[in-house]
């Protein structure tokens, strides 16, 4: 089973250019080696009323969304206790 990884800024640039050039989601997905659902989800999450955001802006939105949740350790009290007891 492959481990899921976040899209990189380079991949977002390819998605942006693909949309700008009128490529289908399938064609974009093949070009970056990702599934169609990943590209579709990216376009849905990082689009506004004008269209897909510039890659840098899409990356900023993603980073902000990710930071909002905090770390896995900070969300779980037993992990916090374990981490503190080891230090």
C-alpha cells in the first residue's frame, strides 16, 4: 500500500498550467502521476469563484488549513503525557 503524500507546490503548478491550457482532470493526473480524484479534490478545495488559485496561494491555503488542526500529539492528551514523561 502506498503512503499518501500531500501535493507539492510543483504539482500544483502543473495542475494550474493544465487547467489554464484546457487539459482534462485525467490528463493532468497522468502528467503528475496522481489519481484523478486527487486532482479533482485539489481543484475543488482550492478554487474560488474565478477558478483555481495560483499555485502559491493554493499552497498557503493548504498550509493554513493544515496548521489549524495542530499536531497529532497536541490533539491527544495521552500522547502529550507520554511525551512529557520521556523528557
